[in-house]
C-alpha cells in the first residue's frame, strides 16, 4: 500500500498532499524510501516506520514513546523530525530525492550530496590528499553526521558547506550561539574525515570576505591588515603550511619574502610555490622574484 509512503513524502518535502504518481514511480519511491530508512540510525528509522505505518499500523507519538521506552512523546516527535531532515537533505535520502528529481517533482540533488561522492572524498583524504576547495564547496553540512543541535546552530550562523567550516576557526565557531564545546568537538571530528583541519585561531570569515572584496575593488591592504591574515586564512594545503612554519605565520611575512627564499625551504616545491602565489594574489600581495 502506497499511502504510508505518500504521507512520508508529504511531511518530508511538500507539507501538503503530494502529486499523483504513476505505478512505476510508486515502485521506485517505495524502494528508495526503504533504502533511506535503512540508512538512518536505528531509533530514528524505527520511529518513522511506526509513525507513518510502514509495514504496520501507524502510531501516535505517545504510543511510539511507550513502545521504544522514550522519555516522552516529545522525544518521539524529535526523532521523527530529525529523520525527516535526513531524508530531505542528508545522504540517506539521496536516492529518493534523485528518483523524485528524475520524475520532475524536485530539483536534482547536487553531486556533493551523493554518498558515493562523499565516500570518495573521504578515501582521498585518508590517502593523504588535500581536497580542493571546489570539492569541499559541493558538500553541504547536512551530509555530516551531526546532532540536531550542532546542525541547526551552524545553519543559523550561515555555515552551509564544508568549505565554510574550513575557512572558519575553532575560536570563531565557539562563538556561534548554541554551539558549545561538545558540539564543537563533534563538528571538528566530522570534518576531519574529509581532511579538513579547522585551525584553533583564525580570522572571522566575514572579515576575510570584506578584505577580499576591497582587493577586488582595487584597494591595497595595510600592513596591519595583512598581519591579521594567517596561513590558514589563505586556504593553503597542510603540506604547504607545514613547509612555511614557523618562519612564516602571516600574509605580512610572505609579503616580505621572495620566491627564491621560499624555494629553499625543504617542503616548498614548485607546486607549493604556485599555491602560495595564487593564495597571496587574492589579497593583492605579489611575491618578489
């Protein structure tokens, strides 16, 4: 019977009665929804199966709370809401969203939402590769295994992708409302799987964006402003940063350096030098020959 799946789609995507689906699309939706549920945490999966009546009679939040030995009906409701969020945005619902997109009911999910794509990034990171910013920008934070509290806090403070988190610092994240030390640790551990090491200190990402905008408008930054931009703010790879430190810590240090001097450092090869030139140029700094 398709009714439980139609009700799930209504709650997850439309907030109203879903459109009429052909029998073929219904079969695809049932298969994709079954896959999505199996990818959810067990308690969340059990809660939405009971609530929507998938392969059983539907239950109220009160009945779910009693059967699953939850604190109260509100806990059951929270489990269902989180499960719906993961179906709507996270890796668990990627196949379902793709089926609906191919049928013309939703926009096609971005490649960064694909579990296969995320797995490939994690494999590359585990092999020691520095993941390019362009790839990190494709992965939304909804695809990280974060708690509801951590996810909502990040979204509220306008963190949307892995690249946004990479360009931040732990100090800045800790100032995010409702993001305490436990949630911060959770975020740091989640992004580490993608090779992202959030630095302890760094420039506020909004200030960084303002400096870049001024440079693009043709303005030259003052030395005291260049001194505020550290190596992590430049978006350099871990290998390049380790090759520059401890002698070079800021953009002002690099402004006074030369290509020849940097090239003499053991871990700074031609590729790292190109990376440094490109990163400093964004801030209007040109390395000396």
